[in-house]
C-alpha cells in the first residue's frame, strides 16, 4: 500500500466498543449493506452515551436522488439503550462524492476527519470503502492548498478548508468550529496533508513546520473554479436535504423526544400520531414542554 492508503487503513481500524460493532452489524444485515462507517465525537471518546453516528453504505446504484437517507434508531443491548443517527446511501455514490465528481460539499469534508470502518461484507467492500476514504483525503487536501496561503503550517491549510466548507453549508456553527476540529483531532491530522498531496503528485517543500505546496497557478485556478461551482450549490443542496429529512427522518419523533428530555428534563410522550407527523406535532410538543417547565 502507498503511504496514504496504509495510513487510512490503520486509522480506520480504530478500536471501538464491541456494543458499537454489534449495532453496526445489526444495521448492516437489515439492509444487506456493503460496509458501515462509524464517526463523530463518540468515536473519539469511546462513550456509548448520546447519539452514535453511522454511515451505512449499500451495494448497487443510488436509489434516491437526494441522499443520504437519515434515520434514528434505539437498540437495547446488554441492559443499555444505545441511540444512533444513521445515514444510508450507496457505496458507489459515496465514492464518487469523495472523489469530488459530484456537486456535494459534505462527504469529502466530513470523511477527511476521523472515521472507523467497523463492518464490511467482504474484502472487496472493505477495499472500496477504504479507497473512498483515501479519495476524500485527496479531494480535501488539494482544495485546502488552493484555498490556503502560498506557505503555511498544515493547520493553516486545514483551517482554510473547514472555514470554506462550513460557510458553503446551510448550518449554524459556533465561530472557531474549525479550530476545535483540529485541536481534538490533532493526532489524526498530524502528517496527513503531505501524504494526501504526495498521493496525487503534488510536491511539498518544507521549512521546519512550514509547508510550501508546489501547485501551479493553473492548477490552483482550476481547483478554485471547481470549488466555486460547488459552493454556489452548497446551501441549496443542504436545504433540500433538510426538507427531505423533515419528511423521511425515520424515528424523528423519538429522536426529538430524547433530545428534549436530555436538555430540559421534561419527558415527552411519543404518541402514534406524533410518531407519524413529527413536524406537525412539534409546536404542541414544545408548548407542552414550556408549560411543564413553568410549573416546575
């Protein structure tokens, strides 16, 4: 394996709690998946509390035009209730997005960050998933260099990347979110940029901690033009995904009820009607929570 491929394989083999692997296996068998990725803060902390984040990748072509499909699931394991947010899409579309071939601004930016391949159907699925993760690192790295300074630290380039991708998405992040990503995942990003650049024949001059990627003006121009097209569509795409999630987020009512009780201490009764119509039910639920808080 090349340096980047070896690094991706090693990082993706991170140890996780056996309960998380069991949950991933359950999800995979239910939809005949190719592979399952685990990511998010619980990967870093090892905690089973909160919501676990899974990407379930399916064989065959993408079935839905707006992806991924998002769902929420609770599963009791060894006397503990595990909660998960599950994104589902085809492995082929995931790989194309990681290569930067689609108009998506999320897959390569999300999966240049830490993730673990915790279930795969076979060696072929494993290789395809790891290859996609390597492509996500390549795509993110070359955009980071195009957006960043002519010469700087690796953090300067990653910071420029995450600032740009957050601004392109329809989401609210606290100022300095990119700094927290880099600080809590310092070991993951250490040395990643030069490897990802080398894997696509972009040489880097070093001067201590400073890097000077050797990218031609024409190459930088092409990458920035590629990025401008995706940046313009970033917010509309994210709005479409949010609108779809509001109607197809399986388990949305249970997820919202858990979040409300976790943050307010007020339990929410999830009736069949609320389960079926979470968006319509939301105003009455929030009013009920506000009223109970006033009484307490």
